[in-house]
């Protein structure tokens, strides 16, 4: 709509229209500009009216009907190019009120909405040229329903009067005129003929007719401009929604990073202050203790490996001294051998075979 408005302002400016620079339209150009805008509004309003009629939106149709009526009433004279549009608006308004006999569109109070619609349909057919089958079906249905609505309300006398006004020419559509006359005399509004050409069928045929008008007027300037404006707003709303989602995600990530940093700083502070109650601090203390134990074990193994040879040599020397003392009969006497040496000697005796010990006289009383 913004582009259309800019182009319109440019046209008005060229014609001397009042704008930001304070230039004013001359009377002739102002009248021309009003006529152009009036055409756009009338076509747009009629287009919307047809859409609401076709889709059965009663409230929207009623609102759009009032706008169309205001635009038509503002025209001092109906332009030739707009007669078809005006007639179509009038036709739809009358057919929508077809069942209301208390609603009048003509000065003659006897004329019902459908009878008035028939007069408008005649004008519309003249604008469109040669009528086709759809036009003929619509005309026939209007004629039948003008009579049927009066009969449904119990106004049989009025139905007979309507029939005479519809067929002033006795030779025009004589079969239909005679059929309706017979039905009016029977005073039965529910005969199969009237049910087959019902008001609902008339509405259905009119929807098919306005569909053609809708397709022919989709290029209306206001329709295209309004459609582009709506699409632009929808695109802007979509982009704004995406930006909002991105900003929210960024804020969430920033908050998460801030929380993680705070937790790490708190953990470091607790560790520095010796707060062993924190799970992470206890876990690290346990690791240090196990590491210290492993290092001590490694050192012990290294010490064993380093001093193992010296210890073995000393033990062999002590065992040899013990054997010498056994041979000399001095075991158990006071000697310079230490208690530790005696213990090692005793252990060695226990490990030696009994036969070897017996041969030395250990169990024969030679120990002295």
C-alpha cells in the first residue's frame, strides 16, 4: 500500500496537489483525482461484496453493502464504465433480502426485493450483451421465487398480482406464466415445481455468476496494493519473530555461560579456603592420597631392589656361622652371635631335611 500511496501522491503533485511542499491541486485536477479514487473504491467494495456473498459471510456482507451503498450514493452520475459494477452491487443486496417482504427498495411499496432484483437483472443483461444459459437460468429462478415467496407467506392475492406484473406481454415465456398461474390458484406453496426451483438454487446460481466477476477484477489497483501491504506486514512480523527467538537463545546461552563461570569461581574459592565439604574438593583430595600411596610403594620396591643383594649376602654369612657353631658344639653357649643370628639359625634348621640334621647329631644330644 505504501508504494501505491507514493505513486498516487506523485500524480497529485504533478497536478498541483497539496503535499509536503504546500502545492495545491487545481479544481479540474482535483475532480479528476476524486473520480479515479472513486472508481478504485467502488470496484474494491463490489469485489469484497461478491466475495462475502459467495462465501456466505453475512456480517461482512452487510458491512460491505453499507459501504458500497455510500459510495454509490456519493456519485452524482453513474459513469458508463461503472454501470455493471453498480448494478451488481444492487442485485446482490436485493437477492440477499429476497425472503423479506417488509423490506423495500422501490418507492412502490408493493414491489418486493426479488421483484426489484428482476428489474436490476434486466439492466445488467443489457450491459453484458448477449445472455448465456446462466443468465437465462437466473432470470427464470427470480421470476419463480417472486411468486413463491408470496405464497409461502400466505399472500396468494399478492402472488396473483405479482404474476400479472411479471408477464405484461402475454406471449413472453407463456409456458412459465401458465404454470405459475396454475400453482397460484392451487394455493399450495410446496408443490414439486417450486421445490425444484427453490430460493437456495437461486443463491447457488448467483454464486456461480459472481465468481466470474471476481476473476475479472482481481487486478483491481486497491486489491493489489492492499495485498502487497498485507504480505509485507506478514513478512515483517515473521522476521521480527525470528529475531526475537534468536535474541532469546543468545540471552539463554549468555546466562548459561555466566552461571558456569560463577560455579567455577566458587569452586576455586572453596578449594583455596580448604573447604573439603565440596564434592569436587573431596574428589581431588582422594586422588592426591592415592597418588602419594602409589609413590611410597614404588619407593619401597626400589629400596628392596637396591638393598636386596646386601641383605641376601648377610643372611648367607649368618647361616654359615650357625652351621659352624653346630659342628663345633658351641650352639647355646655364650658367644658373640647376636639373638637375631640365633633366630635365623633356628629358622634354617627348621627348613633343612631331618636326615641332614640327624647326620650332624642335632637330635642325638650333641647340641650340648
